[in-house]
C-alpha cells in the first residue's frame, strides 16, 4: 500500500484524496528513476526483445529528456512530462482482472478490464462500424472491443504482444529497426517498454478492402508506450487510421511509436488522429522507410493534449518512391502542439509534397518544423513544402521552421511558411452580405482548415473531421 | 428611402468625403460619377459600413433609421447591398454555401424561415440565367479563379438572390467588355422596381446607356459639385472631368 501510494503522481493523488481511498503521497523529482523502476517490473520477454528493450532504456537514460537546447525541441519544453512520475497504465490494468472480465462475459455484457463498453467507443469510429478495428485500452490490446475478422490469408493482423508470443520472425526482423532511437529520447523510452500495439503484415499484392483502425483509448493517469509495426510487402495496399482518444480528462501520457516498412510498389495511406484529453501529454512518432515506387500518404490531425508532439518521419530509400505528408493542428486555451516532419530523399526521382496548416486560438502555442534532406544521390528530387498558420487571438503563438538541406545539384525544392490573422477585407465582404462577425469568423476559419482536409481521401474520415472543425469554430 | 446630409468621412487623418448631401427615393436610379480620388468609392463603402472608414460628421438616414449606427451585417439584413468594385476571393468557401448563409441570415433577421440547400438551389436557378452563369459556379470557391467579368457577374447574381431595397454598384462596369456589361446591366434592370432604389457609382458614361439613371451627380474632392438628369453624364463624357474640376468653386457654391 505504501509503495503504491508513493508512486502516485500529484494529480492522481488529488483524485484519490477526494475519494478518500488512499492517504500518503510523495512527489518524486526524478522521473527517469521511476521509468527505471517500472522497467524492472516489466514481464520478461523473449531474449531478442529483452535485448532491444535494454538498449532502449539505456539509450533513454543516456540521452535524458530533451531540453530546449536540443534543436529538435527548441520551441517545446517537455518539463511537464519530465517532472511527472508516470506509472505504466497497462501493468495495473492487465493484472488480476480476469475475474471481472469473466463475470462480465457470463452476463453477456461485453466489456473489458477497464470497464469500457463498445458503445463508449462509437463516437471515435467516424460513423463506420465495418472498418477493421483494433482497440487498445491504456496501451493494452482489448480483444473484446476489437473486430477484424475476414482479412484473408495474405494479411496478418494481431496485437504486437500476440505476434511476439507466437515468435513471429517478421516482428523480430523489423521491430526497432525503422524507428531510430540513438538520438530520440522518447523513441528510446518507448523501445525500452515495447509490450503491445498493433502488428500488421501485408504479404505481396495483398490489398485490404477496408481501413484498419488502430484505436488507442486512454482512461487514467499513467503512461502507455504503444508500439505498432506495419510491414507492407511488394505491391500491397492498405489504409490505416491511428487514433488517440480518451474517455475522460486525465493527465496521462501517451508515448507512441509506429514503424512502417513499405516494400516496392506498396501503397499505404496513414491517418494519425490525435484527440487526447486536453490535460494529457502525447508524444507520437510515425517512422517509415519506403522502397522503390512505393507511396506513403500521411495525414496528421492534432487537436488534443496540453502538451503534444507528433513526429512523422519518412525515408525515400527506393527510386521514385513518393510521399505526401499533410496535417492540420488546432490549438486553444494553453495547449502546446508541436509537429515535426522529416523527409529523407535518399534515392533519385522521388517527389515529396507537404502541406501543414495550423489554427491557433487563446494563449496556445503551435510549432511546426519540417525537414527535407536531399542526399547527394537523390537527383531529380521534387520537393514541395508549405506551412500556413492562422492566429485567432492576439495571445496565440506559432513558431514555424521549414528546413531544407540539399546536397544534390539537380533538384527542384520549394518551401514556404506563413503566419496570418483573419482577413479583414474578407470579413467585411461577408458582413456586407448579412453574415455577422461570429458566423463570418467561423466560416473563414473553417475555410482555412478545410483546404487541407480536402486532401483526405478517406471520405467518412474527412466528413467527420470537417464536422468536428466546424463545430469547434462555431461561436 | 436614403437621406444623406453633410456627410464627412475618411481614413485615419485623411478626409475623403467633405460634406455629401443626397436624397434617394424608392424607385429611383442615381448615378454617382467623378474622377479618380473624388470619393465615389468611399461613399459606397461608407454606406455599406466598411469599418476601415471613419465617419467624422453629418448623418445618413435610411428608412427613418440612423444608418451609421448599424453594423454592416445589420445594414445588409435591412436591405442594403454593395456590389464591390473588387470582389473578394474566399478560398475554401463555396459560392452556394456562402450565398445560402447570407440568404438565411437575412431571412432570419426578418423573421422568416431559413431554406435548406435543395430549396435554395431551386431558388437560385433562374437568377443564374439572369447573369448567364452556369450552375457549376455554385460549387466553386467564392470568386477564386474567376475572371474579372465573372466576379462582377457574381456580384449581380448575389444581388439578384438577396433582392436588396437599396443596391449600390461600385464601378461594376470597370474592366468589363461590352458583352459582359450588357449582361450586368440587364441583370440590374430586371431587378428595378418601384419599391427599391439603385446607386450606380461609375467613372464612365458607357454603363448609363444600359442602366438609365433618373439623376446624375458629379463628385469632386469629396463633394457633389453638380447634379442633373441623364444628359449630364453625356455632357461630362464629352467635356471630360476637367470641365467640372475647373468649375468646382462655383458649382460647390451653387450646391451649398
């Protein structure tokens, strides 16, 4: 009892105190120490995984949390994460709840250990009940809430935990090989705690008919380290939606990493939807390697969290591989949302297109850092990048840093960034047609954001995001 | 309908309108002409309520109400419409959505029920024909990628849908070829009625061959220096604005 109590974070403590369940608490200063302790409590995995985890945690301890002196974190202080001592969410959830689960099953009431019923998840499913859906609660796979039957022989979908348990060779081959953690503390930390997430393997020419939705639901105050691995074989094709949501306000921390391998000619659409609780912390990295003629279309929507960072990294390894990285971030209140992208042009003849837009209100702070590296061999690169921001209040702030580094001599690369306010001329035009200031502001703001939402090809998702954006900016 | 009395207005410290007095009754068409910088566009913008301009003196009564106290959207809801000299592009907002919002806001303000998208489509169909525009323009973003002529026709189309009581056309003819000009003028003429009034602001006489005014006013240095019938426009075209400007002091005295 005492030991558990000491481990509580301050927020958790205040909640507990209110319910008078537990009394004594102490706030620990060094959360790295907490992670080390939690690491020691992890159930031991197969040897190769243990070795990978150890490298991860060791690298994390070596790097420590990044400070604003680190160029990649110049505009984002992670102190609120570093100062808190988060406990692993999954460990407490997965232990000793079998009885409750069993009882619930017997009653015919489908639920999972966290007490989540399918109907609670309806609002996160974009009105689509027939997508292949893998639900994770506090980082752990929730089989009862998931449905992904009938995917055929050429597609393998399971939880990562299951894939590891069954000794998947593909997992062992790729896990930890795509997402580099030598310089990325949060990826190193995630690697130290690899336990669960989604594993999808598309065999050559496999085509998945419907989107695969990886839905991560948080419901507490701990930390989870979801780890996803997507291996897409030659000429395979699939659409992924990776969502992060919460059922109630919590000061939890999600530290997710998704690794993707695109074989030659593979075509992957990846939508990352970050709608965490507004008091939560989120660091999410999506890292891909693309083979010859492959296509990656990524869209990142970020609107949740008090402090959130999304990294979308891809490496164009094979000739004529393409990527589009688009995104929209909406911030309000005192939110801080940081978006970092990196495109490595390694092979020649690769086009990369990127459009990120931000709408910032209140006293919020948005950050965009888009890097494009063109390696010496990457001739005939065609890179376009833009970042446009709309400030809705005088106290909102944005830092934008498009970064181009070109080491090849026959390339076409453009980039640009804008920061602006609502156009007063357009405002007057709308007013002069009978549309009042509030409605005009909604309309203009929506129009600014809708422009990039239009690039979403997955129609139900686009529709829902448009609705969400419109509702958000309606006075 | 509209009574402007000794109106002074400008931007910042610069006074542009220096005492405009004008009365417009229902059923009338008034042309306001004048050289560049005479204040004709400012007059149009001030009547529509552009917040960039500051009114420093005088009064404007519209159907018994103090117009200057009303926000631009309230003026529109009360039947004032300004066809812009430079229509604004709004990327990401379709013409249909924009115009339906405007239409419904005006209806709401007048205690009428809003219309749904399908009803609205029915309603605008023949108005589109009036300005010779295709229905596909409805799904395009407001004025984005429109040619100069399309933009002006879109202004008249909006006017046809919103059916204002007082329409102010700010240099709607400028930059139009003769075919486009005819279409625009035809649209305006179709909408004339004994219950509404039009103020046509223009630099040239040409438009007034198609939209025949009841009165012509000549603006110079922020004042109306001469008023008359439609013949005045022809005389002005023939003699040029220098004629008016050289006779300004006398004319100004006559008006005062």
